[in-house]
C-alpha cells in the first residue's frame, strides 16, 4: 500500500525568499523533488525576486512560483507586520 502512495504524484508547498541561501536551497530541493515526480509550489516572502531569479524558478520542472506581499520575519519591525503571513500560507495551500 505504501508503495502505491509513493507512486502517486505529490505536491509540496515550500516557503522561500530570494535574499540569501534559502533561494538556492529551495530551487535545488524543488529540482530534486521534480526528478521524483513531485510538483513544488515555491511560496515567496520578502523582497521580490529579480528577473533572473524568476527565470531560475521557471526552469524547475513542475515548480510554480507564487509571491506574497508579506515580509520576512526578520525584516518585520513588529508583530503586526506579520499578521497576514498565516493567511497567505493558508491561501496558497
């Protein structure tokens, strides 16, 4: 039974940002998952990606880049700035 589940196409929701190493790690992981038949939604937070970064994401088979207008937690000045994060994740899911 587990074998049948593993053959079923899956989808992963992964949060990313394009400020540092998380971007590269997220794309590498999405690419590896794609090789195993898993589609990835890359849900972005913080500053928007550059045109080059968007092209990198589009080059990952089965990946979809969705960007929010929500800040990164470490860039927020106070908790109120993060109030929309949960709703953004829920909507993407």
